[in-house]
């Protein structure tokens, strides 16, 4: 790197007005970078507040369709659906996960009928359906890996049959990407994408999400035997590499902002489509500060998302997606 010194180089010359700053800008954020996570529940004509996530709601399928229509009109074309499963449909064996008529599969089919252009991502994991609160099957206090893979295969196949464009295995079981990819190929779902939650950390930032999907209080123990220790960078890179070899089309780092270093390493090391999830705890922290007027809303939202792009993300799952799209539109005028 060749650098000149003052006064031959005055860094402020490149910052002196908005047009010059835009001319040399290294990172840009667009609406096509945004994936909007949405919570869906049973019932009719329901838009239900989530207390720990102000501004985020659970939708019944009829109100979901109206909401998604608004998202599409503002340029959000990719969504991720997460179900609030009634407690009477949860079990330790998790059969509801591969029920073709479960909530997210019905919602996916109806959304595809109304909006064929919409890209729908579904989560592949057992925790929304597990009375034990875990992403895998719990037997005698231990998460059993290989038996869980069989359940995940069945879940992935019914989601692909329902019309999901992207499957997001978030369970962190060993070998699950290979198992799901082979199952999809065998059944002819050659074009179904897998966005692997490849580097998913055992984080404290997931609490509001567990409220949103009705998992709070169900978890027996913790998820540290399958999610990555937040201290471990090299381990996370090994997990990403394995998922790529097993057939992932895209990889994700979760959470997002506390792990920007991991995102950067993943992108530099693998040069592979890389995503991040700005998770519920991140959202709620920023939302709380915004609502208390401690942070300026528009600037905070755009800065936080731009940092993901700068770190190497090709896209971001964020609950701020609708607001970010509106801000980007206003900034372009």
C-alpha cells in the first residue's frame, strides 16, 4: 500500500461534500439486500404485538397476505417465516415439524398463490415444534444427532413441497446439510436453495425471538452442545467450510453485529454467498434506544445494516427491513 503524507494527501478533500463522498463510497446498501423475518400464528384477522420486540407482530395468514403485499410494494421480495406453534401441537417427538398442513406450509402455499414472485425462506429446525425447546430431539437429557437428521430431512421435504424457495437449517446438528441436500436431490427438488445457519453461536441475543415463537420457558438446559461457543472463531470457520462442502448454496452467521469479525473472515476465506441475521436481541436493543430518543432512527438503522455489508454480507435478515426500505427510498429522492 502506497500512502502519501500531509499536505500531498489531505483525506478531507474526499469528504468535502455529499457528491464526492457518494462518488468514492466503498459500500452500498440496497433493498435487494434485505430479508424480512415474519412471525405467523393460527387464527383469523390477527395482528398481535410482541412485547419484547416493539414494532414487530405475529400475523394470522389472512393479515400476513396483506402485510406481504405491502412489503412487495416497497421493494422487499424475500421473507423468512417463523411459526408460533400452539402448545397442544408441540411434542418431544416433533411430528408437527413435518406435517404438510402445519402453519408455515399452509402460509407458504397461500403466499405463493398470491405472490408467485415472492422468495420464501423457511427455518429447518425442531425448536418451534419441540416441547423440550431444543433444535434437536432430546432423549435422556442428551440431544441425539443422527436421529434428529431423519426428522430434519422430513421437515425439509414438506417445506420444499409447499413451495419454499430457500431452506434455512438452523439446528447446528452435524451432517444436516448433506442429509437435507441428498434428500432434496432424491425427491427432485434440485433447485431448492439451502442457506445454512453455518456459524450459529450459543448467544444471549436470542431471547425476544423465543418469546415470539412461544419457546420461552420450554428449554430444558441450554444449546451449548450444538451451537458454537462465542469465543471460538476458528471453530466457526470449520463449520462454514463443512456446510459448503455438504451442499449449502449460501451461508449465514448468527447473530450479526457482535460477530462482524466472523462475517469478514467467512467472506475473505471462502468467497461464498454470505448472509447475517440481525437477531431479535440486536433489534430490540436498537429499537429501545430509538424509542427513548437516545439514537436517531433512520441513521441508526441504515448504519447498522451498512456495517453488515461492509463486513462482507451479500444480504441481511433484519426486522428493520420495511423501515430500511422506506429510508432508502427517501434517501434516493
